[in-house]
C-alpha cells in the first residue's frame, strides 16, 4: 500500500485538482500496463547499502579531508531503523553537498522557500561518471521541480531515471504520476500508479 506520506501528498493533489486520477486507485489492480514491464517491482535498497555507496563515493572526491569525512559519517550515524527511503535520499544528497562544492551550490539553488520559479542551472547532473551519484541527485532535483509545480521540467528529469536503480523508487513513481496527471497524461499516470501500489 501507499505510505502515510504519499497519502498526505495525494490528498494535497486532490485539493489542487478535484477530479484527479488518484481517486481511481481502487481499480488500478485491474489495469494491464507495460511501462517498465508488467511484472516489474521496485524495492528500495537498505539503509546499510545506501550508506556504504554514499560513503564510498564521498571518499573518492578530490577535496575530501578527515573533517568532512567525519561530518558525513556523523550524518549517517544519526540514521536509525525509523529512517524512510526519503530520509536516506536526503541524507545522501546532504553528504554529496558536503563532499563536493559544485553539488552544494546546486542544492542551495534547489530551495522551495523564496526561490525564483525558474529552472536552476543543472550542469552538475551531467558532470559525473558515477551512476549512483547521478541517479540520486537527479531524483532529488526532479522531486524539487515537481514540488515547485514545474511539471514539464520535472517529467523530463523523471524520464531519465530508472526507478529500479534509485534510493527511493516510491518517490520517483509518485511524483512521476503527479506530473503526468497535471499534464493531462492520465493513462500514463494511472499506469505509473500501478507500480506504486504493488
């Protein structure tokens, strides 16, 4: 089923769009789709796996020093069994920002409070060869754009993400469906929700 977070988000979307397709969720199990594959299921990696990948990436950065490394390690030491996939996504991105100045600058531009409704410069997304870094940061960026209601731009980013290879597949699928609904791609949105609900 959908987590309480996504239920709250769905309620918000319903208020914004009274006849939203999210009300059709009861019949989703009857829909046959072929987006990523009819039998595809997306599971979030464990906190230990995410921590290991993030620390390994950070350790390879040119500007890494013991102080920064200790700060990143402290972030992860504060993660416990209650952490959600969204929490792991946010801690990973915070770790990236601590380890890399360009990433930090990019994250500072992705702010919901008081920021201009304009597409932030996103060169950093294509400047790294590490797939884990790229997919994690792109998901963070796509979620930011969707929350800013920049649905066209967000959907372009989601289109470059494989939900099977990200920290938080549920966030990827949910906000993809939100964007599709707002862009009147209702069939696609319903198809995406099938994967979120299974």
